[in-house]
């Protein structure tokens, strides 16, 4: 458990590092935030692809290769 506090606001939170677990496999909050950022970046890029004459299929292939390369 981590404690996050905002003293000037009088707020204090206790946050667990693990969002949820499946058996012995734990999913942590930072992994969810990274995955959400990757997904939002891909959605934004696919929306803007037409403005820059980028093939959406090539963008999707690049995202798949980038995802597995990052892991």
C-alpha cells in the first residue's frame, strides 16, 4: 500500500499497487495506465492518418510490431 497525500487540501489516499490479480498473475495500476496510453495514441494516430496520407493498414501493422517490440 502506498499513501498519497495532498496536505494543503486535507486529502489522503491509500492506494494498493495491484489493481487485480488472476491466480498468481498480478495486474498493476501502472500497466493499465501504459496500456490505456498506447490505445489512446493509436486511436488518435488512426484518426489523423487520413490528413497525412498514411495508410491505416500500415499504421496498424506498425502498432502491432511496436507493441510486441516494447514487451
